[in-house]
C-alpha cells in the first residue's frame, strides 16, 4: 500500500522562478534510477524465491520506487519542457540491465543482499532530505519530503528482514562490513552515471563514465550538510550491528564528511575544467 499518490502533490504550486538550474539534471537522472525499481524487484524476488513474505514486501517496495521515478520525472518535465521522461527512461532501460533471474544474491548471501539494500536506502533517504532542504521550489520540496519518508521506511523494511536472515545465516561482522562498504563504494559506478547520460545527453552523444559521474556528483555532493552524513552514518552503523549514535559513529561521520567535501571539490574542479574546455558542463544540452 502506497503512503501517498501523485495526485496528492500540489503540482499547481510549481514556481519556475525558484528552480535552481543545477538541480534539474540531478532530478532527471534520479528519475531513471528510481523508475527502474520494478526490475530490481524481479531480481530480489528471484533471490528470495522461497520467501513469500519478502516477495510481497518487494512488490510493494517497487511500486513506491516507480512512483518516485514518476514524481521526479514529472517535476523535471515542468522545470524543462523539452525533457521527454518516457524516452529517456527507455534509453536507460535498454542500456542498463539487471540480472532479473539471479539464482543467488550478487552479495554472496541473503543477509548481504539486505545489508546492501539498507545502504541504498540510507543513501536515498539522506539525499532526498538534503535536496529537499536545499531547494526553494515548493513542489520539489514537497516531493523530496515524501520520497525521503518512503526511503526511510524502506530502510526499516530491509533492516527488519536482514535481522531475520542474520539469525539464520550468521554472517560474520567482517563480511557484513565488506558488503556495506562495497555497496557504498559502488555509488560512483554506472547506475547513476548512465542515468545522467540518458536523461541529460542528446541522443547520439556517446556515454562517457567520467564526464557523466562528474556532472552528477559535482552537483549532488554540494547539497549535503554534515547533519545528513551524521544521520546516514548512524543508519550504516545500525545495519552492520554497531552502535548508531556512539563515539565511533561520530568519528566515522566526521571522516566521511571530510572525504565528501574533498571529493565534491575535486568533482567541481573537473566540472570547471570541462566548462573551460567545452563552454558547457552539459555539452549535449546545448545541442538539444
Ligand atoms: Fe526511491
Ligand atoms: Fe527506496
């Protein structure tokens, strides 16, 4: 059961004068990844094929993720009338495929799979909170608030199932830690970069991972504040069985914040170099 619907969003409050142009390419890219949730649910249902409770939960989860994509896609279409959300998503779906018939989790265990899901929901919950707080545009603010609340519920959902499997599989702490760090490290892989390409580059422009992940991260990382990282670190600690609000979590949050600021500045410098070289960090947009 969904906690909200697209019809409940006050779309008529959309205010183009309050749109930060730097946010539009991010919302477009996020719409791709969110909309792809239904394929990810097929993968999850294949991994957990003998667990009807989890399969039911995965179906409901996917309905909400698809709605996130549709809400973000609709907002992006309001902010940029030239954005063709269905066409962009068709490109994404054609080029980024998930093994939907997996016999076992790519994380090595079901506990590991669910820890990886907790990492993703931690990331999305923090990201939409940060984006919504930073935005002045009322509709985007509302959508981000609704989505962030869903993402936090998803975290709790996967966490509860993870605890159930942990009791059965007894995955060791080092293995849990490795899965968690591994999934966090994948943030800069193709999923987001390719989504940025499909939703922002004109058809015919070649996909370049570095350019696309720079375009995405150089903008996205600027919206975080320390409090978002601190809260996210608590969720990561909880997922792997550590004290979420202890001294170690606080130290880890400060280290992660320093790393994020450093990475953000590096990406921004790379974007500035691209602007200097091409005149626009999104060269394909000019052509579109
Ligand atoms: Fe989502
Ligand atoms: Fe989610």
